[in-house]
C-alpha cells in the first residue's frame, strides 16, 4: 500500500529539548516536504527536498532542520523547540512535476510546553 | 506572487442540499489546481485536480470543480450533501515543481 508514514503521531515535549519527527514514503518519490497546519492559517511549507541531498527552505523554516540522506526518508528536526512550534505537522511526497498529486502522512500533533 | 483565497471559513448545509465551496487563485502563469479534504484526525486526501484539458473536473465522492480562467476561480460543488461530507476542505495551487500553496481551509458542516 502506498504510504507516507510519520512518527510520532502525538508528542508533548518541553521547551529546548531536541526532537525529531520521522517521515518515510514507499512510493519512490523524488519530492518530499514538511508542512505545519495552524488554525486560520491553512498549511504552510517548512522545508522541501527535490531529491537526495537536495533540500530548501519553504515559507516558515525558522527553528527547523531537515536532511535527505535516503530517498525514502525526510526527518524534521527541532533543535530547541519553543511553544510557538506547537502545531500539527504533515509530511508529504510526490513524483517530480507540478501537476502530480501530493500524498500526505496522517500528521503529527506536537505540543511544546 | 501566487495565492489562494477560500471564501468562508465555515459553511453549513442541510443533508441533501447543494454544497458550494469557493476558491479563487492568483497566478501569473497557468496554474495546476487541487482540492484536498481532511477528515478529523486524518491527513489530507486528494479530491480532484485540474492540470490541463477539460475545465470541469470530477473527483471522488461525487464532488466536482470547474476551472474558470476569466474569473480565476476553482469552486468545489456537490449536488447533494451527505453527513459523511463533514470535513475541512483545502484549495491549493501549484505553479512550480516545488511549491503547493494552500488556502486557509473551509470547514463544512452537514446538518440532518
């Protein structure tokens, strides 16, 4: 089954404690991306990757890091989380090309206290 | 700059009534347009998309949308709402390989 899998699905953490949200896709997609969803703001892109070892900033990259060492994995790293990073996070992937469908993971609820 | 505007953050309809969710976009080049649906506690699922060709696009669950270039619109419709249609709906536009811009979403409520 074609899937984008993210973990953890739910996490409560404290300010400053580094955390990683993993993302893996089994569709051999070149493109992967992270979004955050906040009420009234829709989805905003954090980082994206066009292929292995190629990453770039989205609209709201501050406070986040990513890496793309393998085609299937695209982890999101919060080096020093702050309360304003409390949000619902989605990983997504697609084949290269503007018209191709983006497939989303089920989301990760992150609360920073 | 490209943008997407969804008119109405909340829409309420009765079961069996017409569903109309509005989306307007801004783009200097021909866009690719998408509608996604998000059910509670789930990720986003593609409803339908317009790339090229026929401007009336049919999607899953009886939804359809029409691309109107002159009005820069891509409104989503369904002739008869069902309780299971209650969800949040997002319109999105893609203008480059790396960028999908989302609207702020419309929450659809369906009353019996």
